[in-house]
């Protein structure tokens, strides 16, 4: 395949991925943040994992314990049931001290500390779709 054909093929793949991400974002609201703040929110892998997990949950709600287990599993690329308590606790603490406050400040999630639950706001689906699109685009680049 020539260079021109590769560029056309890659362009078509990217357009298909954008369309797929738009479809999965579905009813999600536009992200009510300037692009720089979106980049700041998405800069950290744990925050991206939180958004992706909440976007897949019914009503976008999860306990902090379940969230920390899911984020840990994603980081270690293992099933959630194989996450050790030590691994989960490390992520749990960083979620409580750093990442959940940052996501709350950006109005991306609501966190009920007394109930130990986190709820994604309307834009969480759109942010998760952007995250997924970037992950797939970067994975495609890494294969070359």
C-alpha cells in the first residue's frame, strides 16, 4: 500500500472512530469547560478511568470502593476480582485526596462523601467518548 493510500485509509478510520464516539456519547451534554480545562481533567490516567467507568454504569453512579477497584484493574490490566486490597487502597487514597476533588472542581462528577458515592454529571459520557477515541487513535499509532 502506498503512502497516499495509507493516509486515506487512516483518515477513514479516524472519521469512523469519531462517528462511533459521537454515537456512544449519545444524550451526553456538551462539555461545559474550556478546552484547556478538559485537557487538564483528561491528563491523568486515573481520572480518565473514573470517567470511563462512570459512563458505563447505570445512572452513572458508583461507590468509591467499586470505583477504586475498577481503576486499579484498568491500571494493572487485570480483572477486578484479581485486584489485591493493597493495590486498591493505594488508588482509593489517591482518588479521595487528588482525583475526585479535581473532577468535582471541574463539575464533571458529584461526590457524596458521607455516602461514599460518585455520580457522573451529564458531560461524563462525552468525556469518556473523547477518552476512548484518543486511546484508540494512540493505540493505532503505536502499532506502526
